C-alpha cells in the first residue's frame, strides 16, 4: 500500500507519492529526530538500569536489590500506556513533582515536563529496564567468581573487577539485550501516544497512527513510514541474530574443581552506602509513578494532591462499578475477557495445527511454513494494525470490519508465532511410533490429533494459551485501530477518558487494569512454568 495512490476502496494505481510526501512534510524531520532520541536514550536508560540491578543482586549483594528486580519486572509487564499515564501524573506540567515545587515556593511554573521526546525516552527506558534485567541476569550471574577473585588478588578494586571482568564477559548478552530493546522502543505505540500527543511530539509509530486516524486519512504516507520502520526492525533483528550466533562460538573456560558459587565483592563503607543509595533511587523511580497512580485513583481529582480541596474518595470506583459509567466499564471488561479468552484459544488451536505440519510434516512446505512463522515478529504491531485496516476496508467480503472478530484475527496473526513455538517443543518430544500405531489401528487424522497428540502437548498448549491471554488482555494498538465507534476494551476506554479530559476516570481504569494484570501474572508464576519474558 506504500506504492498505491489512493485510500482503500477507491481504485488507484502504482505510485511513489507516499515516499515523496515524506520528504516534503515539514513535521517529518522533527518526527525522525524524536524517534532517534527516543530509541537511543531510551535504550541507554534501559540498559543502565537493567544491568545495574543485575550487578547489585549478583555481585554486590545489596539489601533490597531483589525487591527492585521484582518492581522492574512488574512495571515491564504492565502495558506501556499505563506506565506512561503514571509518569504523566508524576512529571507532567500539572504533575505532583511540579505541584510540590510550586507549593514550597521554589518556582512559579512547571520545572519538569515528560511530554516531549526526552520524557518519552526516559519513560520507555525505565519500562524496558525489566526486560534488560531478565535477559542479562543469567549471563552476569554465570561469570565465574574465580576470575573476579583473581582480579581482586592482583589489586583491582570492585568497580574495575566489574568493568574489566564481569561486564566484559557479559558484553555479548548485554549487546543483544540492547538491540532487542531498541527494536521494541522503535515500535512502541502506547507510551509515545500518551506522552507525546498533548505537546504534538510524534515518533514514527504515533505519526503513522495520526495519518490513518485523522481525516483526511493518508494511507500512502503511513504505509511508507511503515516500510521504513519494518526495515529498521529487520536490521536490528539481523544484528541480534548475528551477535547471538557469534557469541555461541566461544565460552569461558575454567579449571575443574569445586562448583562455582557467587561471591559478593567486598566494598568499603562509603561504597556500600553509594550502592544502597543507588538501589533506593532505582526503587523510587519505579515505585513512585505506580504508587501515585494507585493513590490518585482514590483522590477526588487526579491532580492537585496538595490542594486544600483534595480528599480521598471511592467515587470513581463506584461510578464504574455501579454508577453512571458502569455500563461502559462492564461492557469493556467483558469485551476484554472475551477477546482474550476466545482469541487465545483460537490462536493456540491454529498454532498447534501449524506446529504439527512443521514438526511432523518433514516436507519443503513445513520448512517454508516454519520460516514464515517468524515474519510477524519483524512487523511492528502498529504496521500490522494498519495493514488489517486497509485489507478489511478494501476486501471485507465477510462483512467483518468493525467487529470484535477483526481484532481477534489481527492479534492472532502475531500470537500464533508464540503459540507455535510453545507447541513445537512439546511435539518434538513425541515419537512418530505413536502415530504409526494409531494409524495401524484404523484411527483417522482427527482422532490421532485428539487422542494421541493433544493429551501429550497439553502443557505446551496451556503455556501458549496463558502467554496469548496476557497479550490479548493488554492489547491497545490493534483495538484502537480496528474497533468500531462505541466498542471498547479496557485500554481504549481508558484512552478515550483521558482524551476527553476525564483524567480521574482514566486513572481509575488504569489502576483496575494494572491490578488485574498483576494478579494474573502472580497466578501464572504460582501455578505454571511460563517465563516472565513471554508475558510482555
């Protein structure tokens, strides 16, 4: 569609108009600048925080560092749009920090403001720090303590040991984590939309949305920018695969002897105090926005906590549960659970069938299908949403446009990838002899799938379902693009309330959504073996 001249449904012809307009639109230059700032500095902040917390836990044994790691992971699993809303409440022009500064008389107006490219970079950096921690923690923990002890014997101080030994040996994993985070920051939509829209600060993902959401729509420019974004993501993934493949070609060799155990690097009293302050600071950066999000949901107004007219109330919750907004809230909640449940089940059924063809087919088609399953990973979700929007406007022969099924189908096209990976590992552990025996007994393919394979892949099916359910429940980009007017899930209802100036309502919905997600994650961790990195 980036090479087409008109909007969907109106004919058209091959054209490079979209790419030409990119070069001529004045706002494109600032948008590209904002995108670079957000990617570069967001990645730097994420790596600094994630690696720092991993070092505090594994090498310095700092009290409270494990709690910080849990906080990092929790805010990483939450949707970026909720994290961005919490930062807006804290550090926006009317946020609590500026309010406190003005209340004590240090300034007459706002001092800090996250509604710009630097604020977006900071918020996304903190958001993805949890992912960096999960990706590098194992590598840092596995650095042999014997090497670090040897460096100490030769006179190196703890910080030189970390720099020249621990980080040097963990560098491939850190670099891979940085590339992955850069790709995720580049395609993030919810955070930049929430923080950038009030000030007109756009990055590539939000600029694509503006071109298809506002009248007149400009699919040519949106598609052309989408192609550019896809190329950036593909290059990042190629770099990640190359670095990962190269790093597997070498390993750290240690002598045989007693089992290697983690030994905390001894610090001076002053250094211990510095690491404790750093740990406390990181905990504050993570906890303060989320804590204030919860507190402000009980305030009569989300901003103005220091005002004499501010007081605690359950008014907003009552309005949603039993009051004037209850119909919209319960409808959005039921829609969210319906999409998550039905979409996850359908995704895993399709993924399991595809996995069977890939693992048991053993043909050229199965190899091609296996390769094709990786394609959606390289396509940013905003581009996927625009592609489905174009397709269903132009070729909606089944009259699905605007229905809940379009949202399910669009998200499923991405979730099938993860479901296929979950089912593949289970199917590969099942020998072909079981299927051969069933065939000799006269069972058809459907019976074999139902009676032989399904009972054995049930754990993989359940794991994939849980991962998909979490992703469906948090979805914002696809629903905001493909929903019909009046239809809401929790994330779109929150965004609409925020856009309409009902900040307290948006905060309350965000708090309820965050509470549900944290509860789901806690249950998943308690009763399953699903990795936290899969739930993002």
